[in-house]
C-alpha cells in the first residue's frame, strides 16, 4: 500500500462518483460542521481558514481509498470523506487512512479527532479506537444513518 496526497479536485472526483453520488449539497474542501459537545453553534465558517488534507491509498497504481481532514477548532480535528473501494474493504485500508488523519491531527497540536460515519462504516472507526457519542441519526444528513465518533490523541 502506498500513501499519497491528493488535491481537492482529485478527491472530489472520487467522492462525487463513489462516496456521495447525486449529492444535493455542494462538495467543498471543508465542512463547516462543528463538534456538538464543545460548540453551541452547529456551523462555523471560520473552519474554512484551516488548511485541509487529502490522502489516498494506492495499490498497483490504483486509488483504493481516500480520506480528508481539517481542524474544526483549537484542539479538535475532523476526519471527513472516508471511502474504500469495495474490493479492498476489510484489508486495513480504512484503518490506515484513519491512522494517517490521527497523526496529522496530532502533528497540528490537536488533542482529539472526530467524525460522523455512516452506520456501515462504524466498524472501521471502532477498530481504529474511535468511541461513539449518542445514537444514530438521519436529520441533516444525506447519506445516513450516521453517528458521532471521537478519539483522544495521546
């Protein structure tokens, strides 16, 4: 497995085709969503001031998984847009992508990382040490049900 960085334009093409086909809302570099346990506002446009990262896993020169991340507040970082090609699931690709984002968050002096995975992806997050918060929900999500997860970075 080869880890590589992508541009937003590269990852967006994969997201549009594989992760979020026919998405109604615009796909942007970041999400303005905030972590609900530490913020009283659900969206913060200042998040767009933080630099996002876009990673891919390649096997035999084929992209088999992608993920992005960005800071959402002073010590919090979000993993966003995790996708693994169906033929490569349950082979550690998703866990490697989450590990990379955790390292990125730690290197940016964040203390924790969070995400909102779909129910179908929750096992990958749990295997990577993420803990759930609350129950599954569909409200405000185009591809639910989803659940909040987080992981403390040591």
